[in-house]
C-alpha cells in the first residue's frame, strides 16, 4: 500500500517512515512517498494512507486542505489522517472538513491502522478465489452508494464535480467520466469536471450536435455497451472516455429541463443493469443539486450586485439597520454624509458616531418603526464627526426577510441649503413688506419726533428764565408728558420693526396674538388711515405656540394684500378692513376681512403656489402667501380663504391654543408703590455717556450709580477694591464687549458676576445672543422706562 506523507518537516518525515517500516503488520507492505508540495499529489488519490502535517498555522487553511484532498479520494480506498496537537474543537472542525482521524504526533500505533486499511483495500486488489466478479462489483457499487450518503455530500463547487466523476468512474470501472452543462446557446457541452486515466483534465467545450451526449440529453439515460466510437465518430470526448462502452444520464433543473450530462466511458464493453442506472441517477441527482445551488448562489450574487448598483445610483443617502439598530447595508452617499468609509460604518450604531442626544432621538424614532411596523418621516439634525450639523428629512420604513427577521430602511434628504434659502426668502419678503411700508413707518416716527424736538427746545428756553409762574410750570409739565408719550410711540414702532424683521426664525415660544395684531397695525397705520376704515373685534384668546416675528410677518402680509386689493378709483371711506379674534375648539382664529376686488376660484386655487401673483411686475414676487402658508403650517395651524369677485376676501388663520397658559404681568402693569428698599451701589458700563447720565438721573432717588464708558476701566475699579451691589453693562461696545467683560469678571469675581446683567438696543451677534441664552443672563432691552430699570436692578441685587 502507498503512504503519502504530505508537507512534513524532513526530520518528522524520516522518523515517521522509520516507524511505518518497523511496524509489525502481517501482510502489509508500505511504499512511502514524501511530498512537499500539494501540486505533486495525484489528482485522484491512490489506495492507501495520506498523512498531513499540521504546522500550527490558521485552522481554516488546514481545513481547506482537508476539503481539497477529500474531494480527490475514494472513501473506501483512501484514509485521510492529520498529525496535529490541536484541541478537541480544532479536531472536530478538521473532521467536518473530511479528515478521518486526528492524531497527536507521532501517531501510535501504526500497525493496527495499516491492517484495518489493508482489509478495506482487498476488494480493489487481487481477487481471492472466495469472491466472484459479480460479488466484487456489487461491493464496489455498495461502496459508491455509501459514499453518496456520507460526507461527500458536504463538498461544493469544483470539488464536488471532481469527486462525482472520480467516484463514478471508479464505481463502474470506467476509463473516464465527465459532468458537463449546456452553453447558453444550447449548441455545446461545457465540462465542469473531466476524469480520464486517473487524472483530471482541463474543462472542455465540445459541439453537442452528433454527439453521444445529445442522445443522453434526449433520452434521460443512454447506454451503449460497446462500439460507441463507431456510432458517434465526430464525438471528441469518446477517445478520452474510452472507445468501447458508454453510460450517460441527463441533468435537469428545477423545472425539469435538460441542462447537462453525467457520463462514464470504458475501453472494453460496458455492461449495465438496473442497479447501474440507479447509481448514475443518484450521482446525477447530486450533480443537479449542486448545479441548482450554484445557480441560486449566482442569482444571489447578481441580486447583491444589482442592489449595490441601485443603492450607488441613488444620490440621496440610504441605509438599512437590523433589529439591534446597527447599519448592515448603506450607500456611498450616506458614507460621505458621515465622513467615513462604508466598511467602517457597517456594524456600527448612531451612538458610535453622533452626539448622544441625537443618537437617543434616532434610536427612539427607529424603535417606533420596529415596534409599530408603520413608516415615519421626521425633520432631524445630524452632526458628523467634523462637528458640521445638517438639517435632514428622514423617511423610514420596515421590511422583513423570508425568515421573519425585521430590518429598517431609511432614505435621507439633505435640506440644509434649501432651509437656508427659505430663511433668506422669508427675510427678504419681510424686508420687502417693510420697504412697502417705509413711508408710513417714517411718518409714525417723525410725528412724535417733531413735537419731542419742539418741546425740548421750549423746555430749554423756559429753564433759562428766572421766577417761573405757575402757568409756565404747568406748560413745562405738559411738554414733558407729551415728550414721554412721543418717546413711547417711537419705542413701540422700533420694537415692532425689530420683532418683525429679526432673523431668529427657529425659536418657538408662547405668543400673545393681540400684541402681534397691535404691532402689525402700527406698522401699517399710516397707509391704513389713508386707504381704509378699520374695525377690530379682539375677543379674549389664549396664547399660541410659535414665533412672534413670523406671525407678525403673516399679519402684515395679509394687511398689505388687503390694502392693495381695493380699487384705485374708490374713495377711502368706502374701503373696509375688519380684524376678528376668537377661540373655538382649542384653536385661536385670527380673521382678516376686506371688501376689495375679491378673487376668482382659479386664482384662489393658486394663491399659495410659489411665485404666483396677480400683481403687476415689480409690485409682487408671488412668494408672500406661499411663505405665510409655510409659517402657519410650521406653527401647527392652517389658513382658510373665502373670496367672491367684486365682494371681497377673508383670510382665516387657525392656530393651536396653548392650554392653561399664564402670562406674567409686565413691569408697567405692576403696582408702583413708593420705594422702601435699601440704597444700593450700582456700576453702569456704556460707551454712550448720555446713557450713563440718564440712568443716573432715573435711579437717583433709589440707588447710587457710578457710570463708566469702558469695560476695561470697570475691571480696573474692581481690581482696586471698589465694591458694587450690581453691575449693568451694555452688550455692544467698542473695545471690550459686554460678553468679554462677563467672561473676565467670572475669573476675577465669580460672586459679582452673578449680580451682573446686560442691556442692548439690539444684538447683532449670533454668538452674543447664544451666550446670553445659554448662561440665562439677566437682560434689559433699550429703550427702558424708570420703573422697568428699577425692577431690573432689584433682580440683579437680589
């Protein structure tokens, strides 16, 4: 018997050969072959023993070698043994890969194994007188069936087809065997494995027409006992298979269509009975199963390629998550959004890559889809590893695979740039409305400024006189009161303009509807007084949740549209605008009516379309009502329109009310009793000297005010030991700003920093606005009245 020692170190190989020759095995003669390279091992392993050396490398590499050798042997003739020191789990893996036995080196006792193997080889060697040819052949067939039922079924691909033809040729004592499939054109047979004269040949492609294999395809089983070469002289495979007998069977796919041939040839005559037919059918069934598996695997690969190409063709980011909320499939667009290669994202979760608060929100919304099975859509913020934040819309849905395992698929649309442009359009539309009302706003400011200026001149003249009479004093008091009323009107106009035009569009909070209505009316007051009669029906309504500047933009736009809807030739006394507020079904309704020209049904259907306008070129952009509709929907409300040509139009805002909303009375609404508190020492920092002087006069009766124009000077005073109960600092100043002052003060005197407040006529820095909001600092808006200023200082001192 032949013993092949494969890939063994020379010293181990020589020692093992010595042991094999020295073993006491009666009737067993060993021919030992030392093979250092796998390529020198015969394609079909000879009868005997194959011993493989484990060099301690990766287990999978050794298992692959065992699978390869297993496909090249006949189970009853060849014993595959591995010399290894691996543990039980490793040996089990090698056994699953085809090894018959795993032994620790040097693998005693060899004699017993060789005797047992020799006993199995006797039927394939010289036949004894006790075994007839028929008995010998039956034993060979039985071994073939046993092979099909054993570990041979675990082989796949080329190994499977090679094992099939080698075992089939051996079982039927053939010279050669092949398994082949039809080409796509159905005119040729392409061999998957071809065994001839105990070795494998390269795959062949032969014409099908006029070949013996064509008959096997048509008939299912085709047998020629002898003389097959004469019947099919043009068949190039017969010389390799054997020129005498032939037995072939058709291979069929799952739909019963013939797709290939499994055949065996023999140089002598090839007798075949029913058992031989069953044998080739059994081998054909194994080949068909492997072909079907390969077809399914190819379709799966094709499907994966299709899916990958599909995902890559979609420009929007796409990902798929498993039930543990981890990414399992994604496209390169999503990888670019996250700033990492795809392979580094697979298997990760949101918690590995984005801020915790964002990850928690994503997880919660993903879980809603997994739990309910219902798709959802949300506008979200996504921060990548570089700290860049995007505004995205994510659509998510659930799907399950055949085994019931759920997955979540999501598609993302980046709307960051669109949202920025939208905010610019909204701001432009607000500014356009302010531009339209500029003359009226100027009139509203210039009127009080005119008499304020006159009154101040009058007071200046009167104060130069001596011995003022009671009448002169009374006139001076009236002039002061008129001036105070005028400054209040200017202040309200400025506040309305600031509320209307500021760009903090994302902030949400309680909004007092009547305050917004009154502010909007002040902006259009001049135009309104000269163009129409106004009627107000402002019923008590609760607060609504939204953005004050956005709601003001809506109302100003509706009022401007109403004024522009009046016929030019009609007298102003005949034009009417009516504003009504009321509450119904937990919603606040704000209604703007006019008796203008009205709209046709066709125009009504399009008034909320972007860039649609009935106004002349240069008068309207067609964005006003579209933006208004977006704003109101963003507040959770809606706009209804009723209009009749020649009669007028009614726009109705339906806004969700805040339940049980409570409004804190303003400083001006609080009772103003006589001052009874302690006199405090206050430091005022403002680069306008007049502001410091004014504050000192307003607080003279209550507190001692020390005013400086530079924040750095204020820090020097504190360093020198000056003590203050409160500090009031302007935000926007030359040199050191109010924000920088507080940061320095927090290091210098943390306790005093807690009693410091900021004031400003307008904050133009987003960083300063964010600083005030995050620190929850006390803040006072300019201009201010004495009582509001006094209460603000009290809060700082408290």
